[in-house]
């Protein structure tokens, strides 16, 4: 078997995404044949080398044990494998699955909706890396009656902290003058922290509810909040 990069092997073992595994390596959490590795670039032979993460030996998942799950995440759950504050995580919702799963990307604690979990590290990389431009669609309820000029700004990109967002697809779904709220649909392919909330704030509207309705063409309209199902082969492709 040919050699592969350490972070790729760790991702294939279901530790986390490849980029996150790179962080773990730099933090000194990975060992190869008993030696702690802190620099990127090392290659290993999975058939010969013993790789450990956080003191536990890793074994790559074979093709027959790959699992792909779509969850309709409720509010109040954090998107992580373990939480240092002992809050409920999305993995607490997945019962009866023995494989070690990791979330594909993140939804913040107060955002509901579509979230994929898998033990396929290469899949995580392809869905989360910006170069693949996987679209995520959100339904945002904002305070106030949103104006057309704000929608145009969101479409072409707004400045958030130290960057300008990529062009987005945005449309108004509903406005309610009595409640003084608007509901808009935003489709982006970036995955920066709390990006949709920050985008809306950048044009003067506070998000009061946020739901991710779709990842590419995968939607959760047939899943109740908190429910999950396995993806089929066509959906994975």
C-alpha cells in the first residue's frame, strides 16, 4: 500500500476533517510508531505504521463500513464530537450507530436544520473545502421589514470583520408588518463562523431564527426536528 499523508489517514479514520486533523497534529495530539508528530508533511504506510490520536490507536474505515447520515438538527445542540462544557452534542441524537461519526461542517447551537455526519474523512474534506463550492441554503427570520437594497448588498457581498463575503443567492420569502419581521432565503458556499448571521447584521438586520434547509440538493423537509436518516448512494455522489 502506498504512503499517504498523516492528516489524510487520520481523516479516513474518522477523527475529523483533514484540515482539523492538521490542527491536531500541530498541537501534538498525533503519534506515529510511538513518536509525537508536530509538523505537517509526514507520510505513513497504513499497513506498517502505528498511528495514535489522543493516546488511541487508529484504524482506517474500509469501504463497507462508511456511514453517511442526514440529521435535522434541533436548536440547543452543539455541533461537535465532545463538548468541554458537557452540553448536548449532535451525536447524542444518533442512536444505534456504532461507527465513530463526525459532523460535516458546523451549525451553531442556536441554528437548526440540515447537518451531515459521517466516518468518511475524504467526504468531509470534499464537502467542507471552499474549492468544491458546495451550496448551503438557509432560511433566516430577521427583525424589521427588509428592504430591496439590503437584499442586493447581500447578493453581491458584504464586509464582515476582515473579509468580504462571496456572492450569494438571496430572496425575500415573506414580510410581516404586524410582527415587524421578514423571512429570507440565503444560499452560500462559504462556511465561515456564523456567516449568515453576520451578513444580515452587516446590512442592518438582526437574525432572530436561523434554519439550514438544504445542503446542495439534500433537504430536511421530510425529517422532523431531531430526526435523522441514512443517505443513499445517489445522494452521496
